[in-house]
C-alpha cells in the first residue's frame, strides 16, 4: 500500500478543505509522529492478518489506516486525500464523507485480513475508495495522472482497478498490498450502490405519496368525493377500492396529526 502515484484535479478550482479532511490529516500526522518516537507502540496498531480474527484484535482494522511505512508513503496518501477528498466532502457533507472513508478503509482491512498473510499499514485502501467515488460522481472530469497525462476520471478508475487486479495475480511480491487497494474499491463501490438505490427507492415512495395527495386515489378531492357518497348513500354503497382508499387516507391523515405515534 505504499505507493499510489500523483494525481491532481485538472482545469477547475477545488473547494477548500473541510473538517473531515483536516481531521484525517491531523490524526494521521499524529500517528506518524508516534511511529517515529515509539516504534514499538506504533507496531501494536499495524494490521496483522494472523491476529485480527484469531485474537480479535479488530481495532487494527481502523488503526492501520493511520499508520504509514515512511514519509513518502504518508505524503502520497495525504496528497491524494487533499486533492479528491475536498470535493467529495463538499458534495456529501462531513458525516457522509467520513462514513465512506472509513467503510472503504475498514473494508480494505477486512479483505486484507482474509486474503493476505503480511502485516499492512496505510490509508491506501480508503484512498482507492475515494478515487472510485470521484470517478463515479465526476466521470468526465480530467485528471493529470502522474502530473503528465490528462485522463477522464472514469477511465482513470478503470485503469487503476485493472492494474491492481492484475497485480494481485503476481505472487513475486513488491512490498505493496494490492489486495487492500482492491478491497477499498470493492467496499466503497458497495456503499455507493446502497446509497444510490436507497435514494431511488426513497424518491419513488415520495413520488407515490405526492401523487396520491395531488391527483391520485388518496387526493383530498377524491377522498371528499367518497365521504360525500357515504353521507348520501351510506357505507354500504362504497366499492371495495373506495373502502381501501378511505382506510388508507384515514391512517395517513392520522399520522400527520399525531407524528409522535
């Protein structure tokens, strides 16, 4: 997880850093100082696949994100966080941004603990999750890959995903946990899908309610028509559909009058 490569936004003004990005940078910097001052203490928070589940050291799934294998490793990850995290936090808000960041990072740790045997440190799994989100939300935004090659974000994400996938097939070892990178993208992608389909489902429910209230079967005009029919001809005159509409309308308006129930 040490080396990622330099990317930066291309051709637009990025927003300032939010408290989420600032907080991650500050805590990561603090842990890096701890690693320098007390290496033994820092090593206790490394993600060790043999110990995470066998000895239930689950805290390592979080703490490893803040540790790094050297200044260059730290700088690259925080630089990419600075470049891409700002806009994602501005779009999502701090709470949602932090949820996504740690789901990607912890998810990368889970995949690492399951499929790797080597201790791992670094935020690269979470960073790869951010890259995926950026490519999904801003697919046609140009990025200067390695400060040289302008590439659309969607192609950049596909390129890095394929690169990491094929790197996991290389058993020779290069000191980089490619499976962690893929794990961050997988968990980040699953969370994006949950948010996307959950939002669509909520929109459909809201549209259905609005339809009922403004022109559908439960609209005030239709309910009034059914009530007039009851007053004139009695409840026995209602059709099964009209009875259902009246029951649903009663429940709906009762909830509006007593929201605490």
